[in-house]
C-alpha cells in the first residue's frame, strides 16, 4: 500500500513511472486476440476476484457496447464476464468449492477457439488457475493479466500482460487504464476513426 507512505503527488508520480515501464507488446497482442475473436465470432470470457472481478465486469460491459458506432446494424463482440453470474457462483461455491466457480461455467459455455481473459493481481488465485488450466486443455486461447511477480498464472497462460509492482491498488489501476485503451482500439478497428468533433473534444 504505497499510498500509505507517499503523498498524493509522489503516489501519482509512481503510478506514471510504472505505466512508462510497461512492456507494450503483450498489450498489443491482447488487442489482436480480442479482435480476432470478434472477427471469428468466438466468445470472450473474463474472470477475476475482488477488484479484478470488478475490472472484469467493467471491461465486459465496455467491450460489449463502446466499440459500436451503429447500435442497430453492427456485428457485436460476444463477451461474458463470469464474475457476474451470481447464482452459479454461489451454487458451485456452496455445493463444491470456491475454486470451481469459473471452471464450471466454462464447461457450460466455452468452445474450442474461444478466448479467456484471466485477471489476477497475485497470479495465484486457485479458481483462476483451475479455469486457465481447463481452458488450455480444451483448446481455448488464454491471457493472464497479472501483477506482483505474476505467480503461476504468468507461467501457464498462453499470453500474459504483467504489471511488475507489489501493490494491488496500482496493479488494478494500471490494468484498468490499459483496458480502456483496448476498448478504444477495438472501436477503431470495427467502427473506424472517431469523427472530428469527438477527436477535438478528446484533445487529439
């Protein structure tokens, strides 16, 4: 919790430094894989716990809606956050174990060729790892989105976007910054360049 020892300016400076240190190639790879899923009509599933679960829900909502210019006629990205199926989560957690809340949903919904975005700051959440292991074994493409050391998720996912800092708040914040770029990038790919008024409003 670096904000407990840094004042506001120092904290924001540190976040900016961590953003500047990012390896951008995995972010571009993630954007490419999401766009490929869109083009191929594949499902994209997103999973996470706690703050990462909130980020999963937010990313899912944004990728489902925000890349569209024409709500009536454009093809949609098929995306589902498995963090939001509360009855299924409670049933599997209560009747079996919390470790199974995501993998059992994947068994119901996923097909070979689909894409799984697995968000875990530590990279060691058992329910995330179990879902990724199953997805790998059933020909889904997997992306780990991690922080800290990356944990086991960084090792087993096919692709990994890693924020190398031992502070969960900063990790989750940078994940969210990158997610917002992904949304804009998909808009560019499927809807084209924003109009001049929007570009001007954005200061571009």
